[in-house]
C-alpha cells in the first residue's frame, strides 16, 4: 500500500528538499510534513516553491527532540530520514555533532516509529559506510569499513535501523547512495563549490592528487529511486545501493566544470589531502535494478549541464550562503589558498 502521509526529516536540505518537491509534484495523494532543524546547510529557500501548498507542512525542530518527533510523526504512515550532518570535512573537526544527530537522532526516530506502529521507515544511508571499493563496486553485503567520523556515524545509524527491524520488527528499509549533485546543494560540497568558485574566477581546491574517484548521480535519479522504495511493499529489512555507475575522478569533474563554464584549468589548485580520504567510492546496483525496476536516467554530461544552469540562474541563492558563516569555514579548510 502506498503511503499517504510522510514525515520527511531533513527536508530543507539538498536531497530532502529535492525529494519533497518531486513527490508533491508527482503524487497528488500524498501529504508531507517536513521536520528540519535549519542548521547551516538547511534552508527554507529550498522549499519556497511549496509555500501555500495545503499538502505541505513545515516544522522547525531537532530529530534528537523526542517530543517534537512524536508530534510530527503522529498520523504519518512513512518516515524518510534524510536528517544528518553530512560533510566529511566538517566531521573531522567536529565528530560530536555527527554522532549526536546521525546516530542518536536516528534512535529517537526509530523509537517513535516503533512505539507508534508506523508502517514504513526509510533510512537514508550512504556509500561512505563501505570505505574503499578496492577491487569492485561495493555490494549490499560488503563489509562496512567507514573511514571518517561522518561515515562511521552513518554506519552506526544504518546498523541501528537494521537492529530495530530484527529486534522489534520495525519496518525499516535502508538505502546507500553514491555522490549526489544537482540544484540546491550547499556549496561546501565539491561540485557546487567548484562551480561557484569558477564562476567568480576563484581557485578550485583539489585534495591530494585529485585521482580519487566517485560514482556521481544526479539528485533526481536518487529521488526517483527512493520513490520506488517508498512505494514498494515487502522490502522490510532490505538494503539497496543506489548509484549511476558513472565513476569519475575529482580532476575529471573539475575539468568538466571548467570546460562547461569556459574557464581555464589554471584555476585548479592542489591542496594537502584530507585525513582518511577514500580512494574510490562505487556501488553495485543490480539489486535495485532487478527488484524494483529502477535505473538512472541522467548521464553525467547532461546532469552537470543542468547543474551549471541552475547555479548560473540562482547566483543569489549561493552568494548569500558564501557571504556568511561559510567564509570562516572556507578559510579554515583551505588555508593554503590564502597563504600564497
């Protein structure tokens, strides 16, 4: 049975807001409550188009707050948990907030789902939990070898969710997606950082050799995979990888961005590698393709073009972000760029 009332946590963030907008546009039978703390990476600007929509409600609150979680979850038949601290770099300097939100917050949500008998719970995990995909793309049963506090916090939440399925029968489904890109992505992440820097003729900071590779997926392809998961019965206890199969190095992506914008490759600046930097992220997606009939629709060239267009047309969105707290963060993270 398709859910009719969703609680989307972290719905003002990048993937959560893309998901919320897509679902409300594509399915008139669904109401959505978004619960978001509105930390630095969450913004109501991402949901502005939904203002006045009678099927959308926003609640500002923390998933670690049991009272607000229960108030928001009451009457819902599906929780989709996007809420998380998500940036690897920030987790290296401040692991505590990642453990609190990503692990304890997930616990609070799971407890609410268990106590209230909510019939579906989708835990949004990440391919970061696998660590390095050394010889082949990671499969759903590959060992979890997280290499950063962020990855470890997501692995903890991932396995906590599974334990609630095994112990209490909580109807949990877990998804692990590769690197997303697209509209509304906070510019601390690589593609929007490189795009916005290049637009302003600022250097693109590339860690180490730049040869680290990632599987890059356009955010709406991820959203449509989650829509399939949400609307399919009988998936309780399952894990699904989501990815495009398009593996590109950081240098390749940087070059593609500069080419799309007509900017010189001299903007690329190599900086000291970050600790625990994963060499390769890649996931095997045969399971979701065969069981749910999902496949990515957007190739990287088209997806990057759409993303370039969005950031070009929405300079006010990212310029406002990069003029605030982001400036101090950027200077801390990329000291080498400011010392030369």
